[in-house]
C-alpha cells in the first residue's frame, strides 16, 4: 500500500497531465480559428545558412556584451560578426588556447565574461584583452571533474558549474568552491550520481538543477534543495538535459528520452502534448529550446527538426529540411537554439549554422501548398470575389487556395481538352468574368470555367485560331479583351457566352505581341506590347505612343510587363529592363509626358515584373531583386529585401494581385510573398559597430578593448617605430538580419575633412605616417535608405619621434645660439639660397619622375584601347583574391567572357570598327557588374570579371544575365549597326586548388557555353 504523501504526489502528476493535455488539445482550438489570420498557417520560416565546416556540429550559443555571437561546436569555438567567422581551436599544450575542442556549455555573465565548458578539458574563460583563454582544469585548486555540461550565474558575482562529478561553484574571486560551501550554497550530497547536465537561475533567483536522476529546485539562497517529480507513478525520474524560462516565467524542462515538461509558478510539472498527434514532445530527446516570440516556443528534437508550439492558440507545427526549398532548415538534427538581442534565432545543426529573423513584420513567405506539401510555383494569380486565390502554374495546373484553410481544389489539365477541360502547357492569364466565371488564357487558347473549376470549356474567338496563345485578358462592362501574338481582340460577350468581334487591331499597334491590357471606364484600353505602349479608344484610330530610351519624358522602349492606375487615375507602366514610368500629364497638343523611376531613383532592379495598386494608395511592385513600394505623391521608393523579411529575390512577370483584405500577393518560381501593408514597419538600425581586426605595424592587437560602448576605452597608440607601416583596422556592424545591405564609412577626425566610403565587403581602414597628435577614428554603419547612422569612436594617438619632442629643438637652438651665433648668421643666407635652388631642382625632377612613373604604370597595367586593367593587373588581382580566400574562407567567382562573332566584324568592317566595338563592350561590362566587381581585358575579344567575395550562385547568374542582356543591344558605328553576343564561363574559388585550376575550370565552362549555341553562360562547380 502506498504512503499517503506518495499517493497524493502520483495523483497530482496524473491530474496535471490530463488537465494540460485537455487544454492544449481542445480548448484553444476554437480560439485559434477565431484569431487565425489569412496565410499565417501556410507561412514558412526562412533561414539563412552558414555551411562552412567551421559551423558544423554546433552545440551551444552565447552573445557577448559587444554583440558578437559565439558558437560552440564539437571541434572548437567560432565567433561570428554577421559576415566573417573567427575560429578558436583547442590545444591543451599551448597557453591561451582552448583546453578541449568539444564545447558543451557557454555563459556570458553579467560582468560580460564569456565562460566555456568543455567535454574533457574543464572550464575556460575568455580574456578579451589578450584574445586568449584562461583554463580552470581539474586538481586541488580546480574542478573535481573535467566534463563541464552546464553553467549558470549564482547571483553573487560567481557562477555555478555542472560537471560530470556534480555541482561546483566559482566565486567572484575566481576560486573554485564546493557546492555546499559559503552562500549561496547547495547541499550537493543530496544530488544523485552521474553529474549535472543542466542549470538555470530563474528570474526570482531560484536555482534549477537537471541531473540524470531527475530535477531539483532551490527557491532562493537560503532555501533547502527539493526534488521536483516529473515521472508518472511507477516510473523512474527522467534524465534532464535542458532548462529554460520563458517570458511569462514558466520553466521548461527537456529530457533525454521523455520529451518536454513545463512547470507552473508552484513548480507543478505538466507534460507538453503536441496537437498534431506526434510524440516528439512526449518521448523524444529535446536538445534545445528557445522562445521565438512571446508565447511561441521552438523545440529542437533529435532527428526531428524544430517543433513549434503556439501556447496561446494551442497549435503545433513541424519545421523540417526540404531539399527543394533552399531557405528551409539546413538539416533536421537540431543541436542548439538561441535568440540574439536583435531578435534573430540562431540554429545549430549537424552541418551548418542557420539564422531566422523574426523581427520583420508585414511579409509572409509561402513555399509549399496542398496536403502533399508540393513546392509552390505561382506563375499566375487571381483573387476571386469570395477571397479564394486561383494560382496558375507553369505545368498547366490551377490550384485553388483558401487563405485560411489552404488548398481547397485543383484543376488538372487533360491530355485531350477538345471536349472540355484545360489543355497541357502554361497558364498565361487569369480573369474574373461575369456570373462568377473565370477566363483562362493558355498557350493553347482561351477557356472559361465555372466558380468551382469543375466545368472548363474552350471559348472560340471568331476568325481567330482556337489554339492561338492568349497572353493577356481584360473585362469591363460586358466587353472582353483578348491579347496575344496576333494583336488585341475587343469582343462583345453575349448572354449565352458567345463572343462577337467588335474590333481587332494588329499592325497598327506597332508590335502585335500584346502582353498587357488595362480597360478604362470610357470603353478604351491601354495596351502594353513587347515593344511599347498603345491606346485603343472605343472608336477611332489607335494611339501609338513613341518610345525613346534617351528622353525620360517618353515611354521607355521594351517589353511592358505590367500596367496599373493609381488613386489619381494616372497610368503606371513597368518594363523588363527599363524600370517604371508614370504618365504625369497630357498637354493641349495631346503629347503624353511621362516620368521614369529606375535604379538611380531607388528601384532594387530595372527588371520590374508586376505592379499592384494597394489600398494604402501606394504602388507595390515585384522585381528581379526583391520588392519595392512607391509613394505616388512623392515618387519616393522604398526597397524591400531580406532585411525587411522578403525572402524571395526573383518573381514571375505579371504574377500579382490585391486581396480582399488589402493583402498584396506576388508569385514567384519558388513560392508566394504575401505583403501586409498595414503591418510594415521601417527598419531601425541599432546594431552596434565593432572592430574585428587590428594590425599595428606588424603586430596583431586584440580588438575587444576597442568595442566597449559607442566610444572605445582603449587608445590605439602608434609608437615612432610603427609610424611608417601605420595601422590597419577592419570593422563591421553586428547586424545578423541582413549584414550585406549595410553602408559603411569612416573618418579620422583631426586628419580627414570628409567621410570616406568603405568597401561593404572588406570594411578596412588603413593609415600610415600620421603626424604626431591625438585623433578619433570614427567608424559608421547605416541603412541603404537612410536613417541615423550607428557610430563607434576609436581614440588614436601618434607619438612623436625623439627629435620631434618639444625640449629637443629648444635645447639645440640655445646651444647653437651661444656657440655659433656669428657663424650661423653668415652661413644661413648661403644655405637658404642653396636650399631654395635645390628644392626647385628636386621639385622639377620629382614632377618629371612622377609623370614618367604614372605613364609607365598605365602602360604596364592598363589596356590602352579600353582603359580596363590588362592581363598583368588581372593576374595580380586574382592571386590576391585567392590568397584572401585562404585567410578568411569567403569564396569568389571568376567569369571569362568572349565576344561572339567579333572576327566577323573585323573582317567585314575593318579593325577601326572592331576597336570601337571593344570600347563599347568594355563600357557595357562596367555598367553590368557591381561596383565591388573587377573587370579586365585579357586581350583581343577576351574579357574577365572577378566577382566580389561572397557572391553566391544566384548573384552570379543575375550578373551573367545582365552582361548577356547589355550586349544584346546593337552598337552603332557610323551608319552601321554592329551586333555581337557574349559567351560566359564561370567558376567559384573556395580555397581548394589554385589559380590555374580556377582558370581552367572557367575556361572549360566558357567552352561549354559556346558549345551550347553561344550568347549564354555556364557556371562550373567549386574548384577542387
């Protein structure tokens, strides 16, 4: 028979489990449905990955007071500044190194000290003044066991240390004490064998201890240690390996094989049960936990990715790796989770470190759809009157999506659509028609569907081939507009659905390939073609608007990708390659005056895919490099990219829609972006600026003393022996949301008059031969769209040479005046005269030598025809970049470029024409690449581009596309138009191999591009 106390304990645990299970499984469900927002349950968390080997097998995270992220791994320690990793390796035989490479626990205490617990080397404390570690090992004055698994502050300036032997304490004096000694104290004898694996000091000052034999708690420094029972009756206590406290004060417990528990204010345990029926939170190993946002918890589960638990709504969902989604979880072995002060969630898995930014509001990313989790490819979007969204795909499938419930229907193409149903091929246009019908433009003709998509039939346009592609659709006041490669058709829609041709225009449009139709209330319509813009009135001739690339008041030439009207009924048009234009006015003579908005005005890219006029009055648009918002009143552009929460870089043309609730949808090959204009917030830059590397003379200095607050406490002192070499300093903003988007500048106050822009990749500052004196090195970072910059001030002091000190000239003058006054007076005039003559001679010779040197350098390193760097300078630069990769591990990409058919130009038009073509080709290359990229001419019609370090495959592809596109335009030479294309071969250098193997790989890729028909590119894999 059980004792009464034990029986009461078992009954309490069972009741708690039953009550919590009921609360999580049933009660919140109705509230969740009421509070559910459109698209929320389909939104996919996006991650940015760092997959370098330094980040493999992560085990723990911490963030120091300066803002750096420290990641413990099974092979050492990594410090991350958002751009570069600094790796600290273990060597027990070298002072200052980590004693052991397997990191099990980390803690930054309230004094800012970083403590590191290792698997077999004891405890280490980072000394920022020396950029080294101090080891506290085992022995008479050390720890009793070398395995340090857990760390927590003791509230008295020291820390608790959980080891393989139990619990110990390091006091504020740095000495090791037994757990039962002094105050605060714990009766260590009451803890079970096997050591301490988890520690937590809660907000009230209580201490929680996780062991392999269960959970223990002490309410305060003077309270006794008590057992906290977690097991059900008849079971042994679980091994506790994780302890966390959320913002509501609840304690969360992760176990080795029995899932997770939560404890209320009275320390009563509750079993955490997932509503999806999975047992991950009941029987799985909980490696990690973090509070993503108030009330939403992420659990890292062995082999099970991340399980998200929404406490307020009682919902759970799995976050797993998907091979077909590049920004999904890198792999499912989640070892550690951590929330940085900026709000970003850091995830350590077996293969990588990943970052998820929860701060941005106003954007949702939908990657998959349907019960089978199919990858979303939103080529066309249509919002129906009932709020559902029809999504046309490249393969001809139309998915019907309820923003609250997900996919509710699928319209599949039929192999034989002659008797009804959709044909195979791409869906090109979707349009709401009368009577809740939907018109569908396809590559095989025009179709019409009922509201639920069950009955789809072909619609015949009189005198038009039934299978002619339909690229654009419009409907207003009983008139249907159909656009294709054969012009535009204005059709009357009868009651039975029959069509009558009212008008057909083709040749009069200037370009018969109609891509956009915007019907107007007066019966007219704006028509966008692949070459420009036209207006078709209800009666009368077509108005063909002239295009002019050079005149910004005219319609820009090119493919019109989208048309829209703002609240003032002004026409907006977007193009592929020439940005946006808005019709500002029409004068009395009928001349249309446009105003252009391009990259110079703030657009993220000149290739604009879709415009949507939002309920907020703004024009929202998708581009080939993210999204943007334009204020029609001021024409101010706001870029919207990864820092703001836009995780899809490239979108489909003409894929976008305005939802009934004001949400804006943009479709992409890799998913759907949902914009919530009312939730969008301006990003505020508050990431601290930090020094990451300092070299003075030939010595590397610790950077940490210069990162304490907005003004460094240490002074960078330049001794006379170091003046010639000076100092070199690297810095960055510790922004883990979008570090690549920052702008950097610096100024040495007291020496520089103006601010100097720093390279956004290197962010390096160098000064030498500074005059003696005190200076302040001001380091800044700012957001691209403005805002107050964040600044770090570093004091700099240049010490004088001995002869520059004040007493030396005074003493010398006094001695010379007393001994040689008469002689000096006589010789002074002679010496001054000779000095002036010599200075004039030296100045003249120096000027000649400088001019000669400048000419020689230009001849040696520059291409005389194009002004680009030549092969020699290119060889120096690629070797320098390869050496840089060996040091910091950031790869770069080499592009080799040949002009197609250049020999034909030389043979037919002569070498003068060929030279003119090379000069223009060089100029277009300069404009096609970024400022950080390097362009060179290797000889003949061969060029090369070195892409800046950090350029991934997507960026490389975008740059290659811009180069090919820039060369597609004809080059005018007198009365002759010269046309050439380019073939591009590229290869990425990751540190393996050498420059020769990199060049060969790029050359082979170039050969493959030429073999593929020229005027294209191929990128080889990483060089090995």
